């Protein structure tokens, strides 16, 4: 059994979770991963693309949640790979809302990974993923989701100081910002 991330264990305990609760959550997440991996054996992107993408999303979400309990970097990477696999099916043209949800989740995974490794690189990737989500979840068509996505970006990127400042500047008019071109950009 893996050791839980100490910071996350403290946060969960403050919210009233016990080690037994966390063990039960870990077991539930591992079951979700196993069940959906089994689904991938019969649901290929060629033969059953939507089922394949749905299973990839479930696996990615489960690994993202598991990252909060243990092996953050490793589970974030597994989450990222799963979301990227879902994007093989969920394209902007054919499945715009699923595409945007997947990119939002991908942004969350990169932001979480940035807190433990590759801060600048993963912050940029998170930011770019969130921008893809904004292509669909814009203020006119999805005002509530748009507002939630902005808050989500702000919540997950405090480790990325330059990007957070840029977000604060550019989101004052509720327009999604352009991504920086390099992690060393001075803004």
C-alpha cells in the first residue's frame, strides 16, 4: 500500500475524514479504475468510440482523485494520459462539450502535477488546457460553467504566480486570456 500525501492527509483529517475513510475511498477509486480498464478491453476507439472515451474519462477522474490520497505525481500522470486518450474521440468538432469537459479535467491534472514537479511546464500545459475548455464554455453560451471554470483556474494555479497575475489582469473583462509563449515570459 502506498503512503498518502502528507499535506492532503492533513487537509482530509481537518475535514473530518479518518484513515478508514481514506482507505475506503482509495479502494473505491481502484475499483473504478479496474472496471473501466476492463471496459477498454472490449470498447476500442475504432469500434466503440464513445464508450472508450467515457471509460478513459472515468479512469482519468479516478486517478485524479487518487492523486489527492497517494503518489500525487504518478497518479496525475496516469490521469493526464487517460484524458489525452479520451480526446482521441472527444474532438472540438464532433463532441464540443465533452471536449471542453475533458480539457478542463486535463487542466486540473496538470495544475495538480505542477504543485509537485515541473511547475512552469505543467502550469503552461494546465493553462493551455483550460483555454481549450473556454472555446466551448464561453460566457455567452455557458455563463455559469464559464464562471465556474474561471474560479477553477484561479483555484488550481496559485503555484503559477506569473500565470495567476496574467489571469487576474485578463479576466477582469471576462475574456479568456492568451497563453504565454514560454515559462520564462515576463508579465
